[in-house]
C-alpha cells in the first residue's frame, strides 16, 4: 500500500490549504451565465460543455428544466466526463430531477472517483457522514475527505476543518491508514504529486 497520509501530512494539508487548492476543479463550479459558445458546444456534443450547461440549468442561471439538466449530465457522463458523473450522484443524493436514491448516488460517486474525480470522494464522505444509504460513520467520512482534500477538493477541505477538531487525536493513525486504503482503492494521488512519495512518509 502506498502511504500518502501521516501526522505531518495532515498538518501540512490543513495549514497549507490555499496553495494546495489553487485552481482545484469543483463539480457545479462554472460560469455565471451560458454564453453562446457553451450552448453551441453542448449541442455539438462536447462533454464538458454539456456538463456546464446542465449545471447552469440546475442552478437556474440558464432556462431549462431539471429533466434537461439530467439529460445533459447523462450525455456528458456517457463520454466519461467525471464532473457530470459526480453531478448525477448529487442529483440522486438530493432527489433533484430524479427520485432520491442513495444507492445510485453511491454508484455514481464511486465511478467518478475511480476516474479520478476528487469531488466524488468528498460526496462519498458526505454519504457516510449523514448515514445516507450506508451506516453513519464520521471517521469513514473524514478519511474520504482527507483523500479528497489532498487531491484538491476545497469542499472536502472545509468539511475537514469543521470535523478534525472533534475527532479524538488518538484515532488519527487509524484515519490515516483508512485514507491510504481509500487512495489506493481509487488510485488517487495528492494534487500536484508526481510520485506516490510526494506526500508520503
């Protein structure tokens, strides 16, 4: 097992969040309005544009229905756009435009995470934190957020800042071991890492 996380890594992760997260991509993070080029590209089948337009429709920043947003996410996801796959997970987790289905949300998050999407790992942590479709497990959630934050997800970093202070420091070693297992299972490297030892011991 590759070892990315240890006591010094977690401290560095939490104290150096700004440089770590500079330019980190996020699901549902797009332009305020759709310009003609995004609409045209989405209609031409561009996966990223389809995802962006779906987000804009979902957020009410472009005319359309939730069915249209879901359809755009599905088209983009079929082209392996991980942001669209993660967006489908969000829609199922929240029951937006589709029936609420935590098992489907879990499957979509896992698929996006396997394809390298850090935000999907954050979403998996949220499912564990809230006990949505899985038994509630705060430590499992924190382990997922450690991996997601190291891979560049700012939402996971915010959640870590809230939760790590309430976790017993004696359990940190187990959290790091679990985070390493998750990183291995999904093939996730810390953001800007060129080798498995970039953040490891």
